[in-house]
């Protein structure tokens, strides 16, 4: 029987000490130099001592003009130079007690906040369709700009390797640049990067092939991929399965499965954020703890590549069942680790069996103020305020404090917005 305590050997030869992974969570802790700092080191030391065999960093951006948040870490320079020491400390802090850390690399594309860039680059000029004026009018990339971005991802992987990270994860999910190339809703190009799936996947596949070819053999290469965009006309499950096959052929060590985007945040499955799905999740998936297991099974039927599923895992039983059923090899955990950073060790030792889904019980207020409000604006606000709960707890751990289970999430959201505006101003 396979359990969360079992080791796992990746195709590159690196062995993970157990089947639990801390999934990527943007820390938003960098100062205006966009570098790792003491707060990152404290946070990752705690997370890596928390017991997960694999630690995936929050999204590190490959271009400072395309951040997901003005507090992101950026790598847009060659390896070497004085900043390498900070990246080395980052890698060390995340690899305590035998944990392996991989750096998630991303380019925010059209989902770059307007405070950071009013005209972000994207496959096509398709603006994020959300209320508020948080995202600018994107510019369609030239093929020279596409070549630059490919080079930026590969260069960042070299820096991660030089710093001592065990690998990288290429972020091709959640509507950021690489996943927006995959989706026909956001990629209307008529050149070799648009149209049929093979073309839409070209940027991702070129990055993956170059990283595999240029980095050491035992360097972990992971990709985070959407099972679907959950939007009519978006990336379909069948498209995703095909991309998974190509990724296996290109020697990817670990495919992490997620789904959705800012417009359709399926990966969060939260009240107030979940109601607009046009492509519904299958009933069988709904009954299981994790959101994307059914898709994982479909990938499994077509590939032999190791799979990680993230989204919804909260109990040892749910995790062991997913492993035992063969649907996945690695269990991704994100939100619970903002409140219980030692959750993996506690599960492994038998001290606890499960953790709460904190996001399900947080709300700005009762009734009309809550996530079930008939007012769309309140639903959306609740979704963002719940995220602020997790960001504040990440910051608490980074400051050496204990996370809290209760907070005024509206106040946390307002604090977060102010901090973001201040950081964005400091970048100018
Ligand atoms: C605070 C926070 C930050 C996140 N940042 C990232 C990120 O940088 N990259 C990414 O791929 N996913 C990110 N996610 C999504 C998580 O990796 C994960 O897919 C999602 O939270 C579902 O897993 P869970 O149910 O275990 O929380 C973030 C989630 C949260 C809550």
C-alpha cells in the first residue's frame, strides 16, 4: 500500500523523502529590490522543517515588468553577482531536514496588476474580464518578445540551479503568460504561436526542452498545468491531456495539476469565487477531497509521468486514498500550511488526521455580507478577503510570529491593498 510516508524517486534520479509537497504560494514579501530577504528565509525554514518532502517556492518572476504582485522575487539577470548569496540562502532555508526545494518560475502576462504595468505583454490583446480596473490593456507580443521570454525562463532556471535549488517548476497554469498562450480564449494569434494546440503550446515546450537540455541531469523539472480553464472556449481537458503527453516526451519529472485563472478560480474552489464555472466539475470529483483527481486519472491513463495533484487535500485518509488509487504520486498542500506549517510532520507522526478548510468558514460578515450574498461585488470581495487571511498568516510566519485562525478579513484585505499600492509606488 502506498502512503504519504513513502519515498518517491523522480525520473531525474532525485528522491523525495515522502509524498507531501508544499505547493507554490506567492509570498509577496520582497522589498523594492525584488530579492529574497530575511523574511523569506525565516518563512521557508519553518516550512521546510514542517516535514513536506518537496517545497515549491511562490512564483518567482522572470521579468520585473510582469509581476503578479509588487512584492514578488524576480530573476531577470544572469547567474553570478552579489545577489547570488541571497538566492543561496533562500535555497538553503527551503531545504532543511532533507526537504528538496524547487523554484516556481512565472511571467504574469496579462494578469500583471495595473499598478505594476499598464500595458503588460500577452499572446493577444485580450484584457482580464473582471470588475474593477485592476488590469491594463495587454499588448500582443512580437516574436522577438516571445524569444526574450523563453530566454528569461531558461536563464532563471540556471540561476536557481546555481543557487542550490533542486529544480524548477514552470508555471503554466492559472491564466499567467504560459497558460494564456495555451488557451484559445486569450491566444488569437495567427502566427506559429497561435491556432492549433501544437502552436499554442510552443512557448511552453521550447522552455521545457531548453531547461532539460541545458540544466544538470538530476535537476528536477516540473510543470504546473491547468486541467482546463473552466471557461467556454478555453483550454479543454482533451487539450490538456495532449500537452501532458508532450511534456512526458520532453522529460518532465513531475506534472502538477491545477485549474482555472483569475477569471475562473477553480483552483481555490471557494464560496463566492466558484459560482461562475461554465464547465462543471464531474460529480465524482466533487465527492472526493481533492478537486482535480479525475483529470489526474485521465493523465495517468495516457502517460507514465509522475503526477502531483493540488487543491482540496485536507486529511491523511483523502491523501492516502488518492495515492493508493494510483491517481497521483505526490500530494500538493497549500492553504493549510499558512495556518499549520507543521501539518506534514503532524500527519506523518499520527498526531493529527486532518486540518480544517479555513477558507470555507471565513467571511466578511453574515448574510448579504457573506460569500453567498446576492450581490456579486460582495461575493468577489469575500473571495479576495479570504486570500488576505492567507497572505497575512504567511507574513506572520515570516516575521517569526505564530499564525492565527481568526482575523477580521475585511481589515486584512484593506491592509493588503494598501501594502500593495505602497510596494508598487516604491518600484517606480
Ligand atoms: C496565498 C496563496 C498564494 C498562492 N500563490 C500561488 C503561486 O504563486 N503559484 C501557484 O502556482 N499557485 C499559487 N496558489 C495556488 C496554490 O498553489 C494551490 O493550487 C491552491 O491553493 C489549492 O490548493 P489548497 O487547497 O491546498 O490550498 C496560491 C494559493 C494561495 C492560497
